[in-house]
């Protein structure tokens, strides 16, 4: 990995956190803000090309519909009041999703012609709602009894349309077999790890879990044989000392992004991550990337891999170039 230098920096206000990044290669880079706006940014300058007022409250999650990053023009946002789907070509809302419990939406994923939406805890359960992206009037499926706290992360399997992963602050990461009609039967595997910040697929059968306590592990997807014995996970434990960081931003293709927030010594740190091995000795450190504030997301373009985009709680979206 190469070192980076700052080439562009754009502020949306110090009180307006920049929380999420999503690519729409045909139109621009999307970012979700704490003031409820979605901004479409120019890939080279980072300047705002378009503003979508999605909510009066923070954008909790942001996903390009169907993960169609190459040419997709629909983007979904999750907030307290609703999940909304916008056509960025016309700046219009084409769908608005609510739930019967009036639970705030906090997580999204979209793939295989589906959109999955996770909610905060309301009453005794938190739900996952799955929609067919051709029909927004009612969910195709509702999973309402499998989590008992906020559903913080949802990920469709990269290739199997019938497999969905969800993580929650209840400590569980659930894997569902969507071919099964009954929710109890659909709950294929439960990983009891810790309150989940992020979870996802490293490969067809390998799952990572990243907790709010900055612990990290890699697990095996169960098959359906009666003889299957789940292997022990690769548990990295609390990674803050080993990775020399205060927090983990997220896991990305080929890297894990972490940060430090000590006063006067804030850092963005990029650790190579391949074959389930973290190469902390060859990390890239960007000092004061977002001052001492938390970095919320990073993105490396598949079309221009020498550019790194980052956003943070200082209100900036920044563009970095390899040197």
C-alpha cells in the first residue's frame, strides 16, 4: 500500500457529520449527512453536484439500490422516520417505507433485486424487512422475532440470493435461509459474539464480526448436514493494542480502516487485509486526516484506485491520492 497526500477537502459544516459514502460511478460519489441530506459529489473535486433532502434527522445508512454501482440511479436512505428511495437523475423520491411499529430504520443492504431494512428495538423485538425493488408497497418478507435489540448491520450473501446476514447490539449475528417460509426454520445459524458494529462476508463461506468493543472474529458458514461441526472462529480479541488504534471504522476489500482520536494526534490508519491476515506492520498512516474527530467511512474507487475518499465527524469529505 502507498502513502497518501490530500488533494481536495470539502466541508459541510462542523456541526454536520459526514457519515456514509456510496459510489454511483456514472453520476458521482454519494455521502449521507447528519442533517438529513444526501449529497452527490464530483469524483475529482469533491464539490457538491446535487443535494437531496432525505430527512429532517440524520442519515443512518445509505445504499445504492441493487448494489448497481456502475450505472445505478436509485439510492436508499435510512432514518428515524422512514426508508426512502431517490432517483438521483431527477432528485425525486420514488418510494417511502414505514413499518407498523414505527421503529426507526438504522441499517440497509440491497442486492439480488432486494432491499433489506433493519430497525431499532421497539418493544421487545427489532425487525428486518425485505422488499422486492420492483414493488415497494409491502415487504416481501418480515423477520420480527430473531433479534432483541437494534439491527445495526445487514448483508446479503454475495452470490446466493437466499442467504442473508444480520448483526445486532443483542450480541447475535444471524444467518437466514430465505427459502424457508417460517422464521424459526429460516434462522439457519446464530453466531453469539458481541454487540455488532459491522458484519459481512469475506468469501462465500467466511463471515467477519466486528463489535462495538473493538473485538474482531472470523467465522465459518454452516452447511446443512447433520454431521457438521462448526469450527472455532478465528478470534482476534480486542484489536486496539495489536492494531495501534482507538476504533475500527470498517472492513473493506483488501484493507481494514482504523482510527485514533487522541487530542492533537488523530489518525486514519489503513491495514492490509488478505487471506484473513492483518498486516499491521505495513499499515498506512494519515496523520490528522479528520483532525481529532472520528472518521466514519472510507472508499477506494474501483475505477481510479490511486484515490482514497474519507468522511468524518468534522463535517469534511476529503480526497487523498497515492504518492
